[in-house]
C-alpha cells in the first residue's frame, strides 16, 4: 500500500465547522483513483491533507492518512521534507505559478534532483534532460534554458510533471492538471500520465470536475459533494450504473452536450 | 441554397506584426453562413479562430479578401460605416468573459435598452423589449437594476446573450461563450442558443468544447495554423473526419466511453501530424 486514506475528516479550527466528512481510498502501485465534484466539494482539501499542506486554520480532526507506512499525523517537519517529492508529489492547474519566472526552467528541476538525490550539478543536468525527454518535450536542450514565459501552457505542464516525478515518487496527485489546456494538449498530458503509470508503476490521484477526464484514466472514482462522498466504486460502475442521484445528474449534464451522444458506437468506428 | 447568406467570407488573409516579425495568422479562409444556420469553428489555441471572428467584426484589418455581412460588403468599410452597422445591430457578439462584453458600470436594464434608445426606439417600448429578452434567457426582471459585477457568472453570460439579441441581429458571433460556466449553466446557455436558430439568426460558435459544438451546430469548420482544413456537416466531421488534424482533435476529446481506448490511435495521429 502506497497511500491509504481512512475516514478522513477535515475541520475549520476557527469556525469549528467540519468541511470534509469522511473520505476513504487506497492506492497500490500503478492504481489510479479519480475524485470528481463541483468546486467547494472538498476534492482539493483532501489532496492537500495527503500532501501535508492544509491551510493553517484547517486540521484533520478524525481518521488517518498513511503514506508509505508512515502515519502522517506523526511526521516531523524534517520527515515530511524527506517524503515530499520522493514519495508523494503533485501537479496543479496553473503551472506557471509554481515556477520562478526569472530562472530558466531546467535549473529549477535540477535543483530538486540535487537536493533529493544528492548528485553533482552535471549529473543533475543530465537527469533533467532525460526527464524532459520522458515527458515528450521535443527539444529538451532548448527547453532546459528557456524561461516560463517562452513556453506554452502544455509545455509548462510537462515541465511541472517532469519536476514532480524528478525524485521518483510513488504517488502523484494531479489536481485539475489539464483543466486550463485545450483538447489536444489535455489528451497528450493524460496519455503521458497513463504511460508513466504503466512504465514506472506510479500511482495517481486525479482530481477533476470533468467526469470524462476522470473516466479516461481511473480505476476507481469518488464522487464528492459538499464534503461528502456520495458515491464510490469502479469507474465502470460509477459511470454506467450510477446509484446516487447527484452522479446521475453529473452524467446527464455531461451527456446532454457531451461528444458521446454524437459519436457512433466505437465498435462501428473501428470497422 | 434556400436561406440567404448572412455572412460571406472570401479568401481572407490576416497578418500580425510588422517587418521581420510579420506573420500570417489567417491564410485564404472562405466561409459562408446562412440565416438560421449555426456553424462551429474549432481548432487549437492559436489556430486563428478568434482572429477570424475579430476580422469579421471589423476589429482586425485584413490584408486580402472580402467580408460581406447581410449583403453589405464591409471589406473597405470606414469607421463611420462600421458605426452605422453596429448601431443597426445587424451583427452582435458574445465573449467568454461576460465582464468584457458588458459595461461593468451599467446596470443590466440600461445595458439592454441602450442600443435600442440609440436606434431611436421610444423608452417604454425599449423597456418592454428588455424585459421580454431577459425572460427569454430565463432571468428574472428583478435583475434589471443590478450591475454585472453583482451577478453570478451564469447569470451574467445570459445577460450578455440577451443584450446581443435585443437588436434582433442577423448574425451573432460567440467566442467560447460557455467555457467559463459550470455544467448546469452551460446546458442552459446552449439550449437558449439552440432556440435562436429557429428564429432565423445565423450563429458562428467558436469553442474548443467539441460536445457543445456537436450539440449546437449544423456545420463545422476546422482551423489549423490559420487555414481551414475541413468544412462539413457536423455529423460527418464528428464521425468521419478526413484531415489528420481533425481526426486527432476528435480523438482527443474526453468522452465517457471510448477515450482511453484511443490512446494508440492518438499516438500515431500525432506522429503523422508532426512528421
């Protein structure tokens, strides 16, 4: 087990209000869990709790999170630093806000590798070029010495994914990581995550408000609303046999103007 | 063709930049849209979708080609002719960010009646018309006194649609009108737009959301690197795309059923496109 979240409750210490009311899931190597729901449903807070970066006034008030055998409630700051990046890592929606605009992107990733893997500069640079190649950036040498403003949204998100997997984490959290990208680039990033999972056994938590994005990648889906998990099960079950009316509504809204409705059955298309 | 052409674009070419930085963003684009027809314009960021819309609206000068709106050649139109055309309200537009298509300092009611008063419509008649159109986008008359900033994103976008409709235009250009909306408002706005076709308005619908394009439009035009690579009936573009780029675009759209299965297909299309 790489990551195990058991009956997690999150509370606002200032108002005393509970925001997340019990969420549970488990990740084994290569497994992908998706969390869907509207904004404010608690998806991102759940991820932040797993990364140990909840906003100051929020706390885990019940339940537990176990990361690679450690109960994260008992981790010291130093232990956290050891785990972040090398065990659990994350990419978010707006890639440009996580990189320093006045430093070339390559050295920023090299820094992660130098600190986490304790290697020399030249070796770190080689590893970064290797990483940039593995996230399918076409000209790794030139991307290495470019600044964020010189790269497109899709390229930046690849750079961020390269940085996130630089220290070989076992779990990667992708929180709306493709939301701001256009269709073709979104598919490229999702395919890249699928490829990383197959090649390295990376386990993923994919957070999205778009059901179809989650459908593409996940083994298991959690549907959240207002801090509750209203439905949880295999992707097949949740999408094709939704039990909760909220899931049914999400699917109905997607299908009314979703491409599925206008496409011929895939079997016909292959013929 | 039975229906009259409301928009004719012929061999349009647009350049941005000067000197060595001058580059072509639209290359020989031709397109005709008839009354009562909705046409979808799809393509990735930077493919020229918005530039085409802006050129049609007279907001971007073009270096070659012809644009005819409702029988009027506007290719060489000067500021005055554009002003008259805009006042007549023949062509209207709705952007993704409704804060940009609405005046933030003008209450909803004023935004709606202003174009009518400019046309010389009596106050009472204009007020009645504003209420009628607000009702048409399923908004309550209570909102008439509010500023755009005090509305939700979904309400605001519906006000922007109502404002575009109030002059009874022949042509409406919509640039990503539902991209910033949640799924309930997205469906609501798309249903309203769908209803417009029956009243004979021509729609140009720009979006990267293929589901809404498929659900709303009669024909689709695909832009890639400033060129129209494919134009055809919506059903055949979605189900039997011809150009490599269109095939990749359709295969890339996330769907509930078959998206994961198409990964290897996408990989070979990408290789083909970048070859």
